[in-house]
């Protein structure tokens, strides 16, 4: 067995998958101690050995990290394999086998404009998500531009990413939020919990982290999950796996539609009931005004014999989003059964109602079809509180959240009112 094969045998399953995958753009998203840099170095050297005369690039956030982490790890790995090299610290380049095998080029991601002047066949980006999302996007494009050395066997040029999930940044955007559409371009997401690399960690490492970090940081830094890290999440009880639903609309069943009024940004979240358990199964986003929303709901649902119950923002009684003389709610009442109180509950009561339904005493009571409600899911995961302690409104994710909340708080208020079964068709 070769030395490299022996080293590969020490890898965890997520590490092995990342190093061996044929995907063009694999991302190893792992917790603390999951072996991200070791995975990146192993993949870089593996690609180098597969195409000895071509170059490989390795990116880190700063040159301080290049010197403290990149150089020592690369030297250690090359030495363990018995591969001769020379390190030019001025050019940040490892010349392999006297230069006969090309170079491993180290570069930083802190100044995207300086990612110029060289060509490589394969690249690895280490801790990409520590960058602001716009800078990470710029770096990604610059790396793609450098990846243009043609391989003799016609294989694809690749860029592997190893990173800790730092909230909803570039890696989340490209590999999870856009994951379904990007898979056709070779994007592959590999989650790596810290526990997968337990054999290479001190025995008390994971327990110490669990005792130190709050739940959302445990999910990010131990489980390798994307969670809201920027500030307090408005909907911490929601989990896209635990609250996932496969339910869809059934022919002629009643639909319960939460609706938020905003000119050009009207939103509706469509629910069905399984028993008394709500499932969000559809969304209507960025509809122009109330008349357009009424028309859309009629065309998609009422004309298909679905009884329609609409739960709107109570302020729609007082004004018309389309600028005519009729109120928004009157427009709805002309076509559907409208369930609305005279005034809206406090925002915090609506938020509490949502969180309680997402997780009550350890069990979910509200589910969302992730594929059918992508904007709703993104909003539930991303919305945080602003500096005034109110749900953030500037990101544009709030409209569908408000829409879903109007249904939940009306049907399942904190202090539940008595509702006769004849009020709702199920």
C-alpha cells in the first residue's frame, strides 16, 4: 500500500467523500475539529498527483493564515508522502519535484483584485464563508477565471471549498439555497459534523464545546449546519428537517391562506390541515396588489373547487392596496371566506404563536413543504431582530413570514379561543 493510500485510510467518511468526489464544485461544510483544512490539503495534493505537470491553487483568508496554517500543513503532508519540494515564501509557491511537477500556489481571499496573473487546473478555498457574502462571490468568480489549465484527459477543472458554516453567507447561497438548480453544474454539499472526526480529537473536545456553546452555535460549529449567527433569530424553533412536510393539496380540500398586504410585494402562504395540524404547501410571492392576488387565488384554487379561507392583515380594513375606493378586505370578502379580527395581535404574540407551533415541548406541530415554499423557508431561517428588537424588515423576507403568521395566530393564538368545528372545512 502506498503512503498516500495509508493516509487516505485515516480520513473520516465526509473527508473521504470530499477528497474523492468527481463533482466540479464540492463544498465540505464542517464543524470545529471536523478536519476541514486537512481535507483541503489532501484534496489539493491528490489533484496535484493526478496531474503532475499542472498547477494547483490553495486559498486562505489572509497571508497570516497562509504562513501559520497553509505552509506547515502542506509541508507536513508532502513530507509524509516523500514528495520533494521547495517553498518560495516570497511568491507563496511550492515547487514540486524541482518544478518538474508544476506548482502549488498559495493565495489569499482578502483582496479579490489580486487573484490574477497565474493559471491552475484545480483549486481549494479554505474558510470561504469567513468573507462577507459580496466579497466571497467576487473571490469565487476570480478563482473560476484562474481555473483554466487544460487537463490532458479532458477532465473538468475543479474548485473545492472547505469551511465552517458562518450563518447564511455565500456557501449557504450557492450550495443549499440554490442547491437544487446548481447540482446540474457540479455543486455538491458535504456536511461534516465534528463527531465524524472524533478519532482524531481529544476525548473531551466535543463535550467541552457542548458545555460552552448555545444551541444555535452547537448546530453550526459541531453539526456543520447553516444557522442564523448574526443576531437573535426570530424563529429559532423552526428547523427545515424537523418541520419538513411532504404534504400537498388534495383535490377539493379546504385551503387556509395567510395573506400580507404590500403593493407589488403581496405575499400569501397556502396551508392545508391534517387533523388540526397545519402544513404550509404553497406560496404566492411578489404579487402586485389585492386585485391581482384575488385573481391569482381564484384561477389557481377556487376554480378547482377548493373552499378558500383567507387570513389577512387586519389593517386591510382601512385602506386599499390597489388605490381604489374599496378596502382590501372587502375585495377578499367578495370572493372568499375571510377570517380576521378587528385589529392585529401584537407582533410578539404572532411570533410566539409561530414558535410554539414549530416546536411545543419537543414536538413539532406546524410543518412546511420545503420544496413548495422555498421563500417561506428562507425567511424562517434568515430573519433576525434589528437593533430595536423588532423583526428585521430591510431584507425583504418579512412579507411571506407575516402572511403565514396571520393564519397561525388567528387559528392558534397564545390564549386559544373556542372554535366550533363547523367554522373550518378540513
